[in-house]
DNA sequence: TTCTAACAGATTGTTAACAATTTGTGGTAT
DNA sequence: ATACCACAAATTGTTAACAATCTGTTAGAA
C-alpha cells in the first residue's frame, strides 16, 4: 500500500461521508483525529490536505478543517456532472458487460433489496452508492470511475443537507437498468440511467442548513 | 486566499506540468522544492499530498514524489473522460454563451494564432489548453470545469510522453468550434468538439519512455 | 573484470516543542 | 440585562531535530 497511515485516515473519513455518518459542516479537529487514529498531527494534516483536494473537506485558515457544505449551485453542477460521466460509464458497461458482470449486478440488487426491506438504512445507502460504483467498474475506465467515486460522496453530502426524509435510489430503477444492460439494449439503459439520476436530483429541496456539532469520535468508530 | 504558501507550490507545479515544462517521471525532491519556495518541508509535503490527490504526482514510499507517468490505458481513459465531460461543457457553452463570451473566444483565438505563427511553442501550448478551459468557464459548471482542468494537465503529460513532435490543438479546429457556438448550432459544435478531441488522441503514439533527469529549479524558475 | 559488501551521504519519515491565532469565560462598566 | 474588554484555554500553524531508509561509491574477493 502507498502511505498506509494517511490513506487509512482518508479512507475512513471518505467512508463516513459516503455513508452519511459524517455530515456537511462537521468540524474535523486535528487533535481528535490524531487521537482516534493514534498518529501524530502531521499525518492528520496531510490527510486533510488530500481530502480538501477531493473537495469533500474545506479548509478555513486558522479555523480548521470542516466537512464540505455544497451550495445549491454546486449541487446542481454535481448532478449534471454525474449525468455526463455516468452516461459514458453506462455505455461502457453495456458494451463490456460479461455474463459474470451481470451476475455481480444481480447479486448486488438482491443485497440492496434485502437491506431495504430489512429497514437497514445505513447499509441501503452504502449499497445504493455501490451499485453506481459497480457500473463504473464494469465500464472499465478508471478515470471516470474515480470521478464518480468523488461525485457520489459529494452526492451523499448534498442529500444529507437537502434531501427529503427518505431520499434513496429506488432499487427498482436499478433493477430495470440491469435488465437493459443484460439485454444489451444500450439506448434503453442510458435512458433509464439518465432518468434515474434526474429522480435523485428531484428528491432534493434546498433549504437553510444548521451548523453541525456532531461528535467526531463516535461517528468514526461506527465505521466498518 | 486559502493556504497561500501551499497553494503557491501546488499552482506553480501544476502550471509547469500544464506547460509541458515538467515532464512525466521528474523527481520532485522535497529539499529542492523547499529551497526554491523558501519554506519548510512540511509545506512541501502537504503540497505533494494535494498534487497526488489530483493524480498528477505519484508518491513512492521512501523514494519520494514524482511527476505522474500515465500508462497507455490511463491515456485512453483520460481521452474518453474528456469527450464525456467536454460534450456537456460544450452544450452548456452553446446555451449560455453571451455576445461578450463570443468576443472572449475570438480574442483568445487571435492570441493563439499569433503565438503559433510567431513560433512561440510554450505560449501556444498554454493558450491551446486555455481555449478548452475558457469553454468550461463559459459553460458555467464549476465541477466539470475543475475536472477538465485536471484532465488537461494529464493530457499535457500524455502528450509529453507519447506525442509526436508537433502535437498541438489545431487552432482552425478551435475557430470552427467558436463559429458553431456563435451560430448557436449545438449539434455542429458538439460534433466538431468531439472530432477535435479524437484528433488530439490520434496524434499520440505509445512507445517506451525514458527515465527523466531534469533539473527542477530551472524548470520552476521558468514559470510565469 | 565483475560481483558483492560495507560504508558515507543524501533523502524521506516521524516526532515534539514552540509560536500565533482563535474561542470561550468571567468580570466590569454602562 | 447587555455590551465590552481582558485573560485563559484550546486549536491551528511553524519549525527544527532526530530516526529510518535509500543511493551511490569504494574496496575487496572470486
């Protein structure tokens, strides 16, 4: 692995953001993080620099690092970027998907449904995001996959900020996308994917946001 | 400004990469950088972490940081990602372009032509990239603009590695794209943009690459 | 000559101490 | 009661020293 110590911090925080445990605006105090990860502040500071470069953390001089708070304009841009990127990802997926890939997708769908029916919302959120990342993996373009990874994390922040109560990918939409991919019906798959993304976007509603005062350590401890 | 010291280092190195002064594989020694920027190594290390997150620097444990060396597969992915992103950027540009924007584009084209005819290759490279970034600015999607910024820098590295001698955006192609935008002809503009990007990609040819032994300080000193 | 091993120098990695800034608290005056 | 100021605590920012690792050179043996 690359620089294990720092990468662990980065991954841990990214996971917490993706899972909507860490919410927009939460302060990421250096001391708290270096305590939690049993490392020194230099590691934490570099990890925070990395996270800031990924645009999921904002750095305020002399005030510290905070989980990014996307503006409504940024939210709009993120969704448009997702449509642009996932259209190409979807096309790649349709063209590259092997039977084994279709199996992986269907297995994933089943897990999603189980989590949803079992009322396991945190897991449903994670798997819902995982579906989109799985498509990107099948599409076999690492650059687009990486950008989608970033965008889905920012989407998590946006939904946490502006989403109505139960905002979540409808998994019957996921299922229909898989059907279209399995049939090799590119037009249909891309149409469904685009509509799906627009549905997610429609589920958000801009409103005033409150300052965040969550306690960091308990949030991070909840992670896998 | 955010964290001036570090951001200066990051911007300086990004500029050098975009301008093809810093080539793939060049070692970025911490001491050399902290000497050049008159700062301490902690700043340099955080700047390098940021650059690594942007995928233009690779970090090898205990060996140091190097300008990234994109593989042929990565190059292919970068170009496909550019087509995906710039298609949406182009559409936004056609729809949002004001007469003032068209003026800016035409002014830019003139500067490009001057640089090219005057044999000023470094400036031609910078302006050629600038054209694409200007389109992104007119498109008014900050997320896509940022990704394009990253992708154009990676394109610079790719062309530096695998480009045939005079690989450069043909500026008559740029001019025709501007014409289509000025006419509001979206289909034509997007078609031309896509073809333009494919032409750039066709100008590269994968071959073995040599280890790089450039001297960092003189490269950075050449920057604006 | 060629290969190996040991050493010295240079570079990266880690840590702790100190400085500067902000934040919260308590007291005082209006 | 409220506004304001001063002080203390906490947090971020900066720096230097030290440890670990790698690189290149030199000497010696096959």
